[in-house]
C-alpha cells in the first residue's frame, strides 16, 4: 500500500486548514470582542475603585482586565502561526 501523499490529498488538507483558520478566526473575533467588553467593564470598576480611594484594588482590577485581553490575542496568534507552519510544510512537499 502506498502511504505517500498524493497531490489531491494535499488539496484536501489545505482546504481543511483553510476551513479551520476561518473557524478559529470567527471564534477569535468573538472572544476578542467579549474580552474587550469585559475589560472595559473591569476598567470602569477599577477606575471607580481608584476614585473611591482604594488604589490597590483599583490597580489590580484594571491590570487583570488588560491581562485577560492580551492573553486572548496571544492565544489566537499562536494558533494561527501553527496553522501557517503546517501549510508551509505542505507547500514544501509539493
């Protein structure tokens, strides 16, 4: 039996990668949108705490919201980079 990939199997894999990238792009956008909204709310709570004189709590609250937003963007970028690497490896094989 021949285990060597055929050109047609590369096309199928490339199509699967493209579909996966689109799916992840949709989820990443939705996650970024929700995270941005939550971060804005957390930032407002942090600003309120700062205005009330609770500096430590306000700073921690605002920083936590920003950290969550940054992590979601990094997660989406890492996933996309991995898919790009797989696609490049497939292109090198053909």
